[in-house]
C-alpha cells in the first residue's frame, strides 16, 4: 500500500491517502506538543516508538474481540488503518485521579477511583475539547444513542484488558481517552493508544511514565516510553 497525498496533519500524527479509499496511512511524527500547542518540541525516535507501541496495543485489543481501525505496520513510523466515519466525541476513563479531574473538582492526585469514572468530551481544538454528555452528543448529531452506549461498553472493555496488561508489567493505567468511528454498521475504535494519550505510573513508586514527563519537564520522555514498552514486551528493534 503506497502513501499518497496528505489528508490531515495533527499535532503529532499525519494521515495520508492510499490507492484504496478504504485505507489510510497513519504516520507518527517526532513532534510533541502540550497545552494546546503552546509547548512544542521534536523528540528523536518518538514516531517509531509510538507507532510500534500502538501496533502492539491494537493487536492485544483485537485479540480481546475489540474491533479497531488498525491493519498492520508498514514502516517504523507508519501503519495502515481503515478509513472510518469518525464521531467527534472523546471517551475518557479514569482509574486514578490525575490531571484535569483534580483541577476541576479540587480532589487530590493519586486517589484510586472505584468504580472508574467515564466522561465525554467534544473533539474540538478551538473550543479546547469541552466536556459534554450523552444528551448533547445525541441532540447535535455527534453520535446516536445506540452508538454512545456501544462506545461506553467498548471503552470499559478496553479498560479491563489494558488495566490488567499494565498491572502484569508492574504499571498502573491511570487514565486514557479513545475515539470511535463507524464502519459497516459497527462502532470501531479509530484512535491510537500510546503514552501520549494516556497516563501510566510505575506500580510501586508511582513514577510518571507518560506525556506528563514532557508537560512537567521531568525529562527522559522517550527513554521512559521505551521502558514502558519493554515492560509490556514490545521489541522496538523489530523493524
């Protein structure tokens, strides 16, 4: 499958057309940004690390019966994905209090959340991804009632699979966000899963092992991403 014209360029990824309209090339770049693009930097190896990390996670989810847009790795920083009709809704699960939840509610970071919380946000950079609910999503046509129900079920299913996966590697899956799209009448996971889009802590020390290392100037960003991957069993030299 050959990479064609660029369709979309985000903060850290680009999407390219292929000769088949049903498939795109997803390219992970070395770009890193935070705070709505106010902090930007290039980090060597990031594109490769995130591409292979994402491929590993998507394969684990497919094995668990969760349909995703991922098809296969094409190159160290590129993967082939299905073309979905994306819904502009971000589904967020939180297992431990951190980030915006603490700022919004004034709760202390690090509290175990039982049961895990589930929130919806509108994917809109200009509006800074405002929090929404199922009623708003249905009223404005961002997603249907049955789709919203399935998105919630799939997001919690992902949580059950990945929470245990990280625990087995002595890490805590703190929180994450997912996006979904439509394909052949099904709701399909149409997002990436890397340390850029979730929070991961060491189980014993609660050392931060995700993008917060970049946000908070903790250093060793990519080295820590690679450590997370190696603990999970990812071979970053496979390509």
